[in-house]
């Protein structure tokens, strides 16, 4: 198995990418090979500096970089030899089983839509993120930024996608699904959430328990939290700020330490025909390592095939 990494993506690339890849390679030894994609003249010396520890890593040359501030669609179209475009081509061709990048989020979404493409039947792929649970483990929340405006049918599908991920990747036997709302009662919320509630409650593929409120985010009421991308992104950024505030005050706790983005490394794009993960722009080597480990978990679990099988039926 091969897991690809955009070596040029992120604020601290390529150094952080190479360091994280070497760290991940040691953890995945005998299970998967890490493939770095980027400008050889920049990446090769960093690999050589790691000596024998980097010997197992493969390097694929890509001449171009999609910068963080570039227009995602234009850059992806015009830079076909960028590390992101090359990574998606390798993923689509089956040369790697997962592709990870801490680079331009929009370009990663564009690549997902136009290269590996959405699973037939999926209205819009979603970006998922992980929610620490008070009594251990993680839940999953989606969407957290790909779809700021949603239709009720999209929220219903997010419930299915999140439930499949929770089951096959997180190992939760019968994941519970909740719809983020401003009250628990069925009639609460906007027209969007009211209509989505009606679809979710009769969906035979999920265990829907109804509406949840913001105070239920970190308890064990649900394993899968469904919301539109605007709401999800606000919640995600707020959770990240909690960790930053505590760390700035030198306050540490095993639960709140899970709010650190480094602990999971990245956010999977769910609903596409393969495995792709978007990392934080400020990803450190530890975050890069954990993103690659997550890519391995996704590929090993066969989650993309499970999603295709579910939506095919």
C-alpha cells in the first residue's frame, strides 16, 4: 500500500512535510510506503539529511506549487504539474491508496471533484472533522466547510457518510446520528433543519436520534453530528481556539489536548471515489504524521468502497 503526501503543501513545507513523512514511515513500516510529491530540488536534500530513516520514502517530482492565496479552480486547471494535481492523478490511477495535503484547501476540493470525482448518487462531498468525546474517543462532524449552503437532502447524505466513517474507520458498531439545531424538539430550527430532520428520521441506513444542541457536542449523546458547512466551520474554529487559549495559559488536560489539530492531523473528504485528506495550513511534522496515519486507516478500512456500495444500492 502507498500513501501520498503533497510535500509542498502547508506554511512550513517542505521541511515539515518531509519530517512528518519520515516519522510516519517509521510507524507504518511493513504496512505502507509514503510517497512524497514535490519539487525534487527542494525535497531531496531534506530527505538526505534524514539519512537511513528516509530510505524507504519515494519521491515523485512535480514542478509546480499551488500557493495558499491562489484561486483554487484556476490554479488547479493551469498548474497541472503541481503537487496537488499530480497527487490526484496518482490517486485516480490507483498508484496510491490515499492522498494527503496541508496545502490549498480549495484546490484539494477542486481536485477531488474533477479528478477522482464524487461517488455516483452523492449530491456533494463533505469535509469531516473529529470531535473529542468526554468519556474517550472521537465522534465525527460534517460538513465543516465544503458546503456553506445546503439542501435538506445533502444533510441527510452527510448523516449516511458520517455514519459509515464512524463504523468502518472509528470502529463504532452502531453509530448514533444527531442533527445540530437550536433545540431538541422536532419542529425547532430553520426550514432547512426541519426538512432535513424529516428525511433523517426515516433513513433506514442510519441510527438517527433527533436534534442535538451545541451543549451536546462533546458528550456521548451522538457519534455523528450533521450540520451545514457554515455552522460546522464556525464550531470547528471555536473548538480549536479553546485549545489555543488553554495552551497559552499553560493549562493541559487529556480531554482538551484532543482539541489540538495535531492529534488527528487532517479532515477527510467523504463522498468521493477514493481517499483524500486535507491538513491544517500550519501543520507541524506531528500533524503531517497523523494525517498520513489517518490516510492509511482510511485505505485499510475500505471506507471509499463502503460508501460506493451504500450509495449504489
